[in-house]
C-alpha cells in the first residue's frame, strides 16, 4: 500500500528559511512550504500550515510516495536550501528551494517569487505536488484558472501565478507521477516569464547562489564557529525588508513562548531595539549595507515623529497603527492558539526606544566607508531624539519586555536614555561641535550617577530591574555592553552572580524573576543567555562563557537557526522563528570568544 509522507503532521521548528529581502518562506524537513506571507513579510499567509496543523492547512508540498527518510542542508554560504527525499525502495529526489536575489541591469533583482526545482537523484521517484493556496488567513479559497504551463490562483486582493514545466493536470489533481527529469516551479506575481521555465529557473538558481557566495565572501569572520556565524548573518540579512529598510523581529506570528502559555505574539514588524542589535551584529562582520538600508527607514521614523513620541515598533512600511486581533478559525501552532495579527505594543511607551535610535545611527557619523555618511544635518535631527530621551528619563514605562499591566522606572530604559546622551556627545566631538558635546556629556554624567545609585539594591547585592526595586532582570547586563559601567566593577560582577543564582537554569537564562501578565516565564529567553555569555567573557570567565555558547549552538535546529526561547529541560525551541535577536547572539558571542586569527597565521 502506498504511503506518502505525512504533509499534515504536527509541526516543529526544524525549518529552513529562504528569502530575498522582499519575501520569505519556511520549509520543513520533508520539503513542504508551511509558511509564506505575500506580498511581503507581514502580509497574508498564503501557506499557513505552521499555524493550521492537519490536512486543512495550506501548504506547498512535494510529497514522495512511500517516503522513508530525508536530509536537508543549505548550499554552503547561501540562502539556497536543498532537501533530499528517499523512499522505501531506494528511489531518491532532491528539492531545491530559494527566492531569487541577484544583480541585474544595475539593480538588485528580488521579485515576489519562490522557486522550487526538483530532480531525480536515483531510481524513479514518484511524487504528488500538493499546492493549496489560501487567502484571508485561510478563510478564502482562490478561483483557479489554468494554461498550458501555468496556474493562476485568483484571490480577493492578491493573485499568484505558478509557472511550471511539470504536468499541470497532475499539479491540479494531486495525482502521483514519476519524476523522470528535472521540473521547475516558479510561484509569484501574476506575470509571465521572460524566457522558458527551465532556463529561467536554472539561471535564477545559478545567479542567486553566486550572489550569496559573494556576499558571504566579504564578511569579516571570526576564526572559530564560522559556519554558525555565516548562517546567522545570512538569516539576519534575509530579515531586512529592503524596499523600505525595515528589519523584522521574526518571520512568524503566534508561535508560543512555551506550550499552552498564551504568550503568542506577532513579530513580523520592525522593533527599533531589535533592529539596532541586528545592525550592530552585521557591522561587526563588516556588512554595512544593511545599516545603510536601515538608516533610510530610521530617518523616516525620526522625521515623521519630529519632537513627538516615537513608538517602539512600526510596520515595515512605516505603519503606525498595528491593531491587535485574533484569528479565531486558525488553531495555532500545534493547536496552541490564539493566533494574533498585529501587536498592541505599538501603543506602548517604552522609553528605551530613543537610546536605541541613537545607538543605531551612531556609526554613520564615524564610518568613512558609507556611501552616505551622516553629518551636521542628521546630527541636528538626532538631537531631537536626545531631547526626548532626556524628557522621558526617570519616568515609568512598560519596559523593554512590554509589560502590559505594570509601569515602573525601568533600569534598562534609563540606561538607554544615558546611552543616547553619551553617543550624542561623542558624535558632537567627531563633528567638532564642542558646545553640543559638553551639553550631552552633562546630561550623561547626571544620568549615570543616578542610575548607579537608584538601581542598586544593597540587600540583593545587585542592580535591580527598576529604580528602588528588588527584582532582577537580565536586561541590566546591558550596562556593561553599552559602556555605562566597567565589567570588572564589583557591583556589576555581583549583579552577574546574583542573576546566575536566580535567573539561570544550567546554561540558560530567563528574562526576569517576577511574574508578569501571564505568570512566571517557563522558558529561557535566548538573547538573555547571550547577554550572560557576553558578561562572563567581559568579566574574565571566558571558559564558562565558551561552555554556555556551545550549549546554545547545540540547541539550534538542524539548519543552524534559533527561535526566541529554549526550554531548559527539553532543549526544545519555542517562540517566533527565526528570531533575529537570537541570531544576533550567535554572532556576538562568536566574535567575543573566538581565538584570534594571528594564533594560526
């Protein structure tokens, strides 16, 4: 009896990501596209099986009859994914997935398109093509029209077109057929191709591989952990929406932070905080193109805001309103709803945002490599952000963890107000503006003294999460990272020790010890573990830092990707995926801990 692989099986985050800085898709270990939003990262998921387990979820599967096993890998140093499927008779098929990205006609060609190429490797593999497009978050089925080599899926607001040299009749019916030669599937905008299907797909693959190999070739890599760093860097690059310069926090919505926790959020937007850390991580690898793109987006945020409140996140097209709603008919990841669209955090007051803006823009005033280096005009606009940082300093807010029902004077928010003033002073010095440098240095000195005094809790022997507070929060470790305090200061060392006692489960670190709107967190937060690694290295405990880093590398999925959270007992990944914050941590830790190149050359 025929046994096709189970395309409706319960999903995990053992997924590969493909993308081209316009769209992306997630592909499981059996070559099924289980998540893809069109026409951009925050669009309608035309393939939603990740949040709709079972056969009813929409997907694009290359289903091998009598499936036995699979293996999956990225073409080295690229975003091109390969999956090899083998059946019980030894027949073997290879699926190549990518989104085209390369230079053509003096510009980057990055269409709204997924390309899937299949080729028989051994024997006579027999497959079914299961292409189920849905619209309106799964509620609407498209009208389907066909041609000799294409199928159009017509929706209320979007039409996608499949160009293929596989038998269209079999594609539409799901009828199994033997793969005797290569076939190509190009799914994207409702447009005909400039050349033949096979030639176009082959050309796109060759050029996309060449683009990514050239891109990674220019990275400044550490001596150790190069494969991990390259995969993290490519993933971060794919998280850039190049049209506007926005950087999304993750490609998914509503993957819970822990099983049945209700901590399900939509991360397909640009948080100023997360984007800063992405930019800084890529800058450390000498990849400054992403920073230049992001600064275009950030400049628009600053100009539009003027001297008024700036949100912690925006839509990737600068949308200010991201109303949060629940998609009732989708069961959610492994049936663990709710599925949320939009994010209420856009309405929050998170005072660390101003520091993150200044930190994100600061390098542009010092780096001579940029095509458009920042100057006095940009500094004047950035000073408006500094004024806002001064105004909100010492005021209660929701904090960087976006607590929805509690406001305090968070240490991390005050820290970022200090960082804004400190970096503005250094920019003013670089621009030979001594009066402005003195002005911002004055604010920074006052803030620093108060932060160190008011956040210190003598009973806990640690810097607390809020002024006058007693609870611990991993974000306080950023004090050393942004330069407020020297990492060997006894107060910082004591803080790290206190956090290891109260927030750590083996190598993993939770965000905070207090209960929040949903109770106490169950899983560790990956970026906090990486902050711990950084703090350990800065305080001289490099061997311990390396051990924890290796533990984090071990819990990545088989393709080297991380989500937001890790379960300390099972090592399972939870939270939205792939999480840029977590991939940033891989790069930062490797750059901090690697042996130097001059140790081997």
